[in-house]
């Protein structure tokens, strides 16, 4: 088949078995392959000459003929492969854009928290979680609870049991946010309950010194956390109950009109 001297306006050059070359004004001539599938005539592009050589065009034609021989439509196969590649490209773009660090920052920005609470969350993320997980795609991590556990166990191994527990809670908050935003498939921390050692409970001695009580009350009034927490702290000294009893208390339990 002579193609080197083909010019626009020349006749189509046919190679056989459905393959032919159509002259184009650009000088980059178009390979085409005609075939029938279930009685319907179809044409498949095989590339442009000289980018696609005669040997390459013939190879693509032969691949298409093999597909036809197995009862498959070459055009449908090409479209499916293209869709699969586009999906893979989209997944790769999403993975690059939605790293754990990016999603954690988004979550933190959306929290209506006191500055001191935000600072604590940012410190926990920066000190223990972002160095290990920050660059990883959040969707990938959402399906890897064992990797998450390994990071938490690394913190635990330093003796920081309470920090490890708080890190697990923080991870759960970030992953649940990512899940709601459609950027994660699951919360991997949900399957890690009971996987970490429990910190030893430390009981604090009662404050009985009048001066210390005054200092405690002033510290409570200066608390900069959530308003509901401040209200609970200010109310607790008035009723002398445990925190676990104060939190679920209902209005019916209070005799507001009593002397």
C-alpha cells in the first residue's frame, strides 16, 4: 500500500479486510476500519497517518477482527475502555485533591468552636496525625482501619494513652465529615472501639481550702469553651451532683419555686 505520496483530493487507499486510508487536507490522513455487527455497518477510527503507521493500523484492525470473531463490538469495547480510563483519571484527581490533610482542614474550618478548642484540635492533628496520614487520599484511608490503628498504636506505644484516645476521636470526626461530603466510603474508626488501652482514671482530691475554692470559681467564670459547658461548670457548685448526673438532668427535677 503506497501512502507516502498520498495527497488531499486523492482517492481513498484500501488495504483490505475493511482497512483504508482517507486523505485529509491537514496532511495527517485518517485510518478507518469498516465492519458489520449484527447486520449494522459501522466505522471505527484507527488513528492518523503518519502518527499511526501502516503496521500499527493493521494491528488495530486485526484486534478488531478478533473481537468480532468472539461476538463483541469493537466500538463498544473502545467506549468501555475510554469510560474506564476516564473514571480512573477522575479517581486519581479526586485522590490528589482530597487528601486527609485537606479534608481535616475543611472539617476544622466548619466547626463552630471556641478558639482554644480549635487550637487543641489543630495541635493534635499537626503533632500526631498529619505527619503520618496527611498526604494520603482520605477515601483510601477510609477503607484501611488497620493502617489507622497502626498510627494510633504508635502514639499509644509512647505511653500517651489519653492522647491516643483523643486522636481516635478526632479521626472519627474527620472521617464522618468526609463521609457526609461523599469523599470517603466509611469511618474506619468505627471498627476500632476497644482496640486501644484505656487510660487509668485519676481521682482528684476535693478542694476544701476557701482560697482554693475562690480561685476555682474565678477560673470557671473565665472558661473560654462552649457556652453549655460553661453553664454546667457554673451550675455544678450549686447542686453538688456528679457530672454524669448533671448532664442528663431535666427541668422536672428542679424545684425552682422552693424556698
